């Protein structure tokens, strides 16, 4: 789904105000300080300061976000040299004709998925990590990994856009994008023409990213997934080419040949 710059700007403003409204402490503090200062000093000054601060903060946040997004889109990958997690397979076309999450219905939003692999030698704690796309940004993550989520060395974790995920397996976990986050009615929101998806750690730092179409280096592959071939280390390749079988168009939680990681 393509979003116009105006749409994104409006969303940014809404997100900023949503955060401001939900941040009860700062609102209360601003109000208390204003009243206290008004009593001690000149009331007009305190009120003006409070109003100016709120306005400045909102404006700064909106400006920073727009700038960051533009910079990231233009600059592409800027993650660490060696990432402990890689994007191994991505299906941007949930309506590709097969039921990727296996819940009985083919859905353009729900059957999109992102397959991540732990490339490190250690189990990773993904608590509070997020997947964000370029449209919604950090304020509205497409997924936030729940507290206690861990990923074993060499194992896979797959996030679908929605629906019912498959049962977890020994070497693969299956999730749906976090419905607790506001705005998730678009699921992963993997746009057809292009997008940039970032995996951020609990501190908001980029661990890995996947950009395609007008959002990065990879092709905007429709009708099937785009997968590293060979798995983990190879270049991204349309899945049917990687599998050598036109009917094997994705492999969420599995290697290209259908075996476990
Ligand atoms: Ca899509
Ligand atoms: Ca489905
Ligand atoms: Ca998107
Ligand atoms: Ca796979």
C-alpha cells in the first residue's frame, strides 16, 4: 500500500500527539510547574513557557522523524558490520495464491511474512525488539517482540502479518505482528512497490534491515517470497528459482528445501 508524503506527515503528527496525550507524567508536570511558577513568579511567563515547550517539542519531534526517515531511506543500510540476525526470507505479497501461514485463508495482509535467523553462536534475547517499516516508523512498530522472546543460535523466527500462526517447532517460532501496537491493521505493511524494514533492538538501534523496490537494493518480488540462496549467506533470489520448483514459492521457518534450520 503506497502512502503519500502528506499521509505519512499526518500520521507522524497523530503519533506525536498520541504519545504526548499518553504521557501523563509530562502533562501533569507541565501543568504543576506552570501553576507553581505562576504562584511564585509571573503567571503569564509560566503559561507561555509551558505552551512554548509543548509546541516546540511536538514540532521538533515531527521534524526529526521526517528527517530521520528521509535520511534512512536515502542512505539505505547503516547497521553494524556483522549482524547477529539476518533477514533470510521475506514475502511481500500475501495474496500470492498460497496460504503462507497455513490458517486456511489467503490474505494479502495476514500472509505476508518476515523470516529472521540468529547467525550468532549464542541464544539472543529479543525482548522489546521491534520490526519497523518506513511508513509507520518507530512510533508504530509493525511488531514488538514480547518480553521473554528468545531465539536459539541458528534457529528461525517468523513474523506473519496476521491470522493464526503455525505451531512452533524445535527450530522455528511463528508469530503474528503484534496486535497490541496501535495501527497494526496493516500488519507488516510490506508495500508492493518498495519498503524498508528495520529490526531494532530494545534500545532502538538497528540490528538488520531489508530494503527492496524503491526502498532498497533488493527486488520487489511478487507472487512468491524473496529468499537468501543458499539460506543464511546467499544473495536474495525469488523462491521458486532458489527451490528449482515453480510450486515451492516460500518456506517460512524452513530452509529452501523444506528442511529445518
Ligand atoms: Ca504486501
Ligand atoms: Ca493465511
Ligand atoms: Ca510499509
Ligand atoms: Ca525459508
